[in-house]
C-alpha cells in the first residue's frame, strides 16, 4: 500500500511540473520563444495602427483635392474659353476701333489664309518647328525665355560674338529678308527680331510680355517683326486668330490686335 502511495505521489509531482520547474536550458528556450511571439504580436499591432493612420490621412487628402476641384468647377469652366475664340476676337475688333463691317468681310472672304500659310512655309524652311521662335540677327532662339537670358544673347550679338546660350540653334545665322508687308515696329537696324508665334499657344502668351519689354528697351536700335506659325493640329483657333491679326493690319491696327489677343495691357 505504501509503495502504491509513493508511486501516486511521484506521478502527481511529475504532472505538477511547469516551465519554472524545467531544466535551465529548457527554461531559457521557452522564454526566448515567448519573447519572440510577444514581440511579433506587438509589431503587427503597431504596424496595423500606423497603416490605418496613413490610410485615413490619404483619404482626407484625396477628399480635399476633390472638394477643391468641385469648388473651382465654375471658375475652370469660365476660363476654358480661348482668349482667341471667334467671340472674343470680335470683341477685340470693336475695342480697338476697327471698322467691324470691313473686318468681318475680310475674315469671311478668307483673304488672309494665304498670307498665314506662306508665313508657316517660310518658318519651316528656316528650321522652325515650334513656338515661340525668335530670330535675333539671324540666330534662332527657341522658347519662352526670361528677359535676362535674352539680354545675355543680345549683349553677345552686339559685341560681335556668336551667342553661347543653349537655347540658340547651332550653326551660322540665317539671312532673313524683311518684306514691305511685314508687321514691323521699331526704328533701328542694329538688331532685327523676327518672331514666329501662335496666338493660342500658352508659351507664346507667356513670351509676349518679354518681347514687349525688349521692344521698349531696344526700339530705337532695333526692328521687331511678327510672323505667323499657328499650330493648327493642337490649337483650333490659332489660324483664325492669325487671320484676324492680318485683317486688323489692313486697318493699321495689327499691334493693337496683337496686344489684345496676347492680353498685353
């Protein structure tokens, strides 16, 4: 009986042993595993918290953009109309004092279509493939550059050197003939500016005030010539605007119409 009791007692002791009762090596391994599991749980919890926070912030940002777009919808619609739409062109014709009957007749007859087409062809032969393109004493300068860049180019030309700007086409300057029927302003001959432009091109619109500044500064030393290069494949009103400028020129108002269409005050 006593032997049976001892066996039962021994079994109870074995069953009652836990982690703390295990040998030191086993205790260390179990503790390490528990620690790793605990760290993993904490890491996952923190990651989910951060993810939710970022997701919430992103949702707020997108919503903000959408709200702004909705708020500005009327404004966007209002500015969609081109500054050189047929309606606006007729308004400009009246504002600059044109005989609107003669102007309408000129526009309706398509009298200036050939003039614009010829200008485009000449530009292509000269190497123009985009707008704005400005020749200064025969050197092709591409793009709507800041006035400081033009000033540097002009200084080099006046000093008798070839301009070193990266925006100037390589090679010798081209010889551009100025015709009697060109649209010209300025009274000097030291500098000859020949600009090929598009009244509906946003870069040309940005470029126009710079050209106005250059004119005001150099008009006694230079001539400024404007020619047409409408990008009709992407600007639906560019051809009409170019013809409108030429029809205004028939009444001696080319530059007034030019300034209106480029929004130069």
